[in-house]
C-alpha cells in the first residue's frame, strides 16, 4: 500500500483503544501515527502537524468526535481532510448526523485490519 | 398539486443529486449527506408546506438514513422509492421526469469506487445471488391499490381492538388457550396482509409477536406479565404505524416506516429471555415472508468476501490471536480507573436524574470498556458492558427514566466488572479466562434482561405547558390540547409534534410556544454556589438580624416619636425576617439522598451476611441542614450495620421463631418542634441485656455487683471499645461504631435514645436540631454573665422553696422537684462568677436532662427565649468543657452557649 507515509491522527479518550487502533494501522504499514485524547487535543495536534487522515472516536469528554469533525470541515486549511469516524453498533444511528457534516466514512467497533483497509480505500485518494 | 417547494432550485438540486447518479451508492457518504442537507433546506425554506408534506419528506429521509447505515434490505428498491417520492414532491409524474435507469455515462464518479445507481442491480446481483430469491414484487413501482390499503387499515384497527380485549382476559388467566389464540390470530392476519402490501415494518413487528404467541400457544413459553407487556407494547406500535399509514400521502405509503419504533422494540424483544433461539427471525423484506432469504442472507453472503462492518459486536471481528499481555494489562488498569469515575458521577446523577452530562459520564466508561473488550475477545465483560450501555443509552435518549433501580443496576454492574477485571488480572492464563463464563455475570445479565424498561421519564408536565401556552394564545382550543397531551403521553412524543401532525397548530406557533417555554424554564434555572459562600451568607444574615436588634434596642431611638420611623422599622424587621427565613431554607436539603445511599448498603449487607433484609424508608422529604446531612451519614451507616449484623437473625432462625424470613429495618425521618427525629428500628432479636452486662463487667466499665437499670445498660453500647459480638465480621463488630455514633450526634447538638424489646427488635432515635447554625435557647443570667441553655436539653424552670433543698452525704447538694431528688449544679461555681443569689430558694432553677438523669442548674435570672446564631470560639478555646460556643445577643453582648453534658461532667468531677 502506498499509505505508509501518510500522517494519521488517532483520537480516542481511552488509551487502550488508541493503542488497538494504532496496532491495526501498523498492520496496514502506517508509520506516522499521532494520538490525541479528545477533540481539543486533536486540534492542538492539527495546528502543529500536517495530518493526512483522522480516525476519531465519537463520544469523548471535553470535545466530541462530531465537534472535531465540524471544526475540521469549517476550517479552510483542513476541510478536505479524510475523516473516519469510529462508532459502536448501538450508536450507529448517530452517524447520520456526522454524514450531514461530511464525515468521509465510518467504521463500527470492533473491526479488523481488513475492514479498516476497505474503508480507507474508499476515502483516501488513490495513489 | 401546488408547486413545491417555494425555492425550486433546492428541489431541483435534490432531484438532480438523487436521480442522476451524483450519489454513487451507499459508499458515497458525502453525496448522501448533501441529500440530507438539501432535505433540511427544503423543509426550512417553506415550513408550512413542509409540514403538509411531512410524511413524504420523512420517508425520503428515513430511506437515505438506512442506506447510510447499510441497513437497506434492497438498495435498488430504496432508490426507486426515493425518486418516486421526490418526483411527487415537485409535482411531476415520476415516470416522465426521471429516467428509471439513468445512463451510466451521466453519473460523474465522485468516489474512488463509484457505483452508479443505475448499475446497482447488476452489481448487487452479481455480488449476491441471494437477491434472486426475492420474488419480483409487483407492488414495488405501481402504487398499492388505495382501496385495498383502506380495507387493510380498517381491518387492522378491528384486529388491534380484538387484541386489546383478549389480552386482558389472558392476563386474568394465563392458562387460557382460547385467549392466547384470540390474541395470536389478529397478529397472524395483520402479518399476512402487510406482507402482501409491502408494509415492511408492520410485517416485521407482527411476525415477531406472532412467533412469541405461537410459542406460548405450544407451551414453549410461559405467559408472564412480561410477555403481556411486550404484546401490549407491540399493539401500541402497531396502532401508531396504522395511524401513520392513514395520514401519509399515497406515494409515501410504500415506505411508511416507523423503523425506529419497530427496531427499538425488536431490540427490546431480543433482550427478553427467549427459551428458543429460533424465535429470532431476521428482518424479513416485504413479500418474502415465506422465504426468509432477504437482507440477512444477503448481508452474510457479502460478509463472506469481506467482513461487513455492521457485524454484531459479539460475533463479529475479534482478534483471532492470543491477547497481548501488555495490552491486556493496560486495559485492566484503564478500565478500573474508568469504573472508579462511575460511582462519582452516579452521585450527581442521583441528585439530578435529568443531568445529561452526568448520564453521559456514566455511559462513557461502559461504552469504552465494551469497545476494547470486543477487540480483546473478553466476551463476558463485553456482554455485560454492552447490556448496561444499552440501558444507559435508553436513559440518555429519554426513553428510560433514571430511577433508583437503574442506578442500582449500574452500580452492581460496576462491582461485577471490577471483580471480573480482578480475576483477569490475577489469572495465570488470561486467554483461557477471557472466554470463560462467570456465573455471577450470567446471573446479572439475566437481571438486566428482566429489567423493566417501561419506566419512562415523565414528559407530561412539560407537554402540558406547551399546550397551555398555545391555549393562552388562543391558537388551539383546550379540548384539542388535552387530547394531544394524552396522545403524546401514549406515544412518548413531544406534544408539539402531535399538534403539528394533526394539523391542529401551525409549526410557527408551536415553535413560538416552545421558545416561550424555554424562557420560562431558564427563569427557574439553578445556579451552583459554593457551600462556603452559602455559609457566609447565612452567617451574614445572622449578623444583620443581630445588628438590627441592636439598633432597635438603642434607647436614643426609642426617644424618637416619629410615626414614619416606626412604620419603617416594622418594614425593616419584616424584610430581615424574610431574608433570614430564605437564607436558612437555602441550606436545607431533603434527607432523601442520604437515605437512598443506604439502600445499597442494606442490599450489600444482607448478601454478605446471608440474611434477607429490606429497608423501609419513611419521611424522605424531610429537610435538614445540608451540613448536617453529611455528618449523619456515617452514624446511620453504623447503626444500620449493627441492626443488619447483630439485630436481624438469619432466615432459618427467624423461621424457627415464627417470624417472617425477611427482616425489616425501618428508617424514618420527621420534623417535630424544631428538631429532626430519625428513627432506626429493626425487627430482629433486640439488644441482649445479659450479654451487655457481662461484657461491660469484663471490660471493667461497670462493677461486677451492680443494679444498673435497663436504660443504663443500653447506654453501655455507646461506650468506646464496647462490642458484644465475639466474632469480628466483615460487616461490623470491630468495636468501633456506636461510640462514634454517639459522639457525632452530640457534636451536632443532638441526642440519641435507645429502646429494645427482646425478640421484637431494637429502636434507636436520633433527635437533631434543624440546623447547626442556629439554636433555640433560653438566655439566662448568672451574676452579670449571660449564658444560653439549648432548649433541646431544657425541661422546665422553677423557683424552689427553702424546704426543697437537701444536702446528701457523698452526693452533694440536691433539690427536690416533684418528689424526685436532683443534683444541684451551681453554674457560678463552675464558671467562677459572682452570683447575685447564692441561695437556691432566692434564685431560679433550670431542670435539664442528660441521658436519663435530670439536673438543676442554678441561675439568677431568665432573660428570655430566643434563637441565637452559633459562633465558634476559635481554636484556642475549642477544648473548653461545658461551653459549646458563643452567641451575640440582641443588645450586642456576648453570651456563652452551655453544653449540658459538659456542665454535668464538670459538676460530677467537682463533687467526686
């Protein structure tokens, strides 16, 4: 895959979850993985670091994934950034709201590397 | 048909987006999002028309939603329905304006893997041969015969009425096979016809209920109240769906869908205990009832090539390999931290069940734990957290009330999860344990499944207000509002929605009323204030009251004979009195929260001790100073522990004694004459007097030869280090407890009384002042000094005769009051002041009680009874015996507040 040089930002308040997502991304050969524990922290990372893909949880304290999405989509520099929302089966219904705010795609927990790869193929520009 | 909407470019945009393949199948979320936004724009551009077309717009939205969620049973049919509906909305016949299959060339690819709408059929079929099994539905494109539909609606109504009637007789006699049949039959016929008419949701719903009833008919499923509830709920939803069907525009009928309602109901159904696995029928697409090869099969076929993202958490993608120990360790630690935060947040939830932030804060840890445990293959933890998450999600969404029961379940889940995590932490091979079952968790999952989810938050009061506003504005007659309130309660919907839908009120008016209601709500909003600020305010008001009386008692002021001044003084006094009342009330809180925390304690205690104990609560609304509420919690815990551990017997023992197996602890609060009375009563074996006597002698608290009356023996249990329980249990019997209780109560200027009947139980009564900031006292004078005697300790005051004075060898001076002798306490001696009248018969006596003994305090004069604000004496004087504080009196002078217990002990030391 040609993704390996992309900078990915993983946003989740649960550090174990970040680690799991990071491991799966590593399986897919991603090398440059950044982490943030909520939307606010993610914005901090975004302000100092070029990011090519965001994989964000929905429900986080301080600032939710949806609010992060809104921020990204309303920011001129960031608005085209591929944004993958991570959600749980029971909360899938919320995705409609995220779709209205132009989320690139969503993925339901728990997922495997194969599913993530499939989703990424849909939202990352072909190289 | 009128042209719609008012801004044709929106509609055209919608049409074009939808029809000409800009939306490239379900992968093009951005395109679908645009469609949803366009729908919103259309609705906002012309609300009145949008309200009229609500059914169609909603249907389009619902279909788009299910495409996004990959829940569409048949993508192609959904697209066609959308186009038909949109065509209808703009007033053009669908067939002419929209090519049924847009040429593939006309669809600009917008995603990396474009799937133009027009090609979905071939593609879907190629990828998924199962779709061939769906009989080509003749009803897909042409509209359902309106007459047929009308007949169905009529018939469905009759069937619903029949169900309701027969369910009642089934409830009376669950064995009545005829009644089961009579309930089964209508569902069966509704299912049949709705399948034929493509009414998917009605079909799914009635099919599931039919299955349940079929099982009941065959004696495979008992007819329980829970089952009857399910049937009744299904009937309600069915009613709603049929109602929708009747009020929706014809083209929308195809897609009439109460999906959300049906889905949540079917989900609930899955949570019920189902003895047979085959009751779970996959969502059956219309007209394919007899051939269950629809969506579910399609999904699994697709899943064979690549795991579908919508695979259920518990059977879906899990990491097949062994668990990384480091990851597991991190998870255990993080999960524990998260669980600890739950108990904290539960407390704020308990005080304000509507606090959405608090619900979310409790929800989030379960959600995160569920997510990670799914990855780590920790099945039990995953199931458990998932179930609790579902409950909390319902609470978050307003479908379930945050009741005490719910909170209990959440707390218990927290405990079990902690336990499971501990096991995981200590297990030598976590991989073996990960999938293992915990009997405790299994039992608990059952408990969650049995959880009554019908407990909904009250919407009615809020609804009525919107209705009232509309009535007041003369928009809607009262009668209509009343019906709508009824309906909104039945359907758990907002009254505004009901009114708009029934065209009883225009949208603008309803939103206006909502706005007004919001303003009203904001005006009664709460402000969080730090308690020390509140305390300062109360103190400040106390000072103000005192300063005022100082001014008013000034003799110079009395000399002024001005009517206006007099009037103003009265006014001032009224305001300060009101201010004092308000500031005091601000610190009062109901004792409820404290009491409710004890419910869990009792539950835990009875489980640990193997007893069956229930806690009865009375007078939970009694208000008490919030500073005091915190102080009395620990004493109550101690006393309840004692009752549960020492008082109440084991179920077997109780049975042998002819008592009910379960013991009861009764906790009651009431306000009475300026005090709060708290009773803790149990129906256990009572205090064991012989044992207490024996133990007190062993401990050297009392001499071996003694004649102590019962009441004095009861007092022994409050002695530090006294415990009659030989075995130190997990629950109590550590020898700490009752002495701490007594000390705390005394610090609060309260009293504790004990009573006990052998074999019948014990009874503790706490008598506490209403507030710790102010006490009701009698101001007395000894020489030139003033003291305040708390009225809680004061029995009477009298002027004795000379003949009432005695000197008893070894006991010092005594006074005879109504035939009983009481020790005379010379306050002037204790506090070294010069009295005006050293002889009792020239002075005054105040009879006070301490424990069950009475004493006579010698004073020169009673100044009067008044409420005084207690001021601490500062750290330097905090160990002063006999004085509990100071108070500033009306004339600006300081008086000391007597601590009767301290005074008595000072006196006894002196005599001894």
